[in-house]
C-alpha cells in the first residue's frame, strides 16, 4: 500500500462513490509506482483518472521537477480529485467484449493496436482488471 495519508483520504472519499469499483487495485498502483521508479520516470500521463488515486500515486514517485498529467472526461470525478491534488502539489471481460460493452471494446481495440506497434515493447499483465505496459523503443 502507498505510504501517504492523502492516499487513505482519497480512498475513503472514493469508496463513497457508487462507481468505486473503478478505483485502481492497490497492488496495481504499487506495481505502477515501482515501474515508474525503476525507469526514473519524470513525466507520466494518466488517461482516465477517476478520483485520482493512481495520479496521486505517480505524483508521489516522480521527482519534484517532474510532470504528472491526468485526463478525466467526467467533471464530477475531477471535482473530487482536485482538493487532493492541491494538497499534494507539491474484470477479464476485455478479451471477448460484448457488442454493447463499449468500454471493453475500446480497450480491446487499443490493445490490438499496441500489439502491432513497432515503436514499443509490450507486456500485458493480469493485475487487477488487467494492466498493459507499453515501453518506448529507442532503437
Ligand atoms: C477505471 S477508471 C480509472 C481508475 C483510475 N486510474 C484510478 O487511479 O483509480 C476509468 C476512468 O476513465 C474515465 N474516462 C472514460 N473515457 C474517458 C475519456 N475519453 N477521456 C478521459 N477519461 C475518460 C472515466 O470517467 C473513469 O473515471
């Protein structure tokens, strides 16, 4: 688990939300933090921030001169996350998505696109709801 009191507050606030099932799994967040540290990441981008747990997680591991960018389409979640950021500033169904499951279809499409992209090395891990790692190739 992440060692920061703000993480506990963010989690507690998120658990009040009816969509808290979207919250990143703590073991996935921990792996992301360790990977970011391993590669000395100074810039991270989170696409689909929800209430900001993993964004906060990234903010805790990048250097002070680093940059953490997060995108979230739903203002309601941005409003939940914002106070925490101000404070800190310094389910397997994707494999065969149902026709009406647009989220899983989008993830399936993205993973297929990444799979054929020669600019990256790819790992797909069965952590949480699934974690795709795309590492940029330098040659
Ligand atoms: C599974 S949650 C992400 C969990 C989050 N990373 C965390 O740390 O707990 C997916 C989020 O992506 C957001 N989302 C969906 N489509 C999006 C889009 N096109 N652009 C930005 N955010 C989007 C949803 O509103 C939702 O909050």
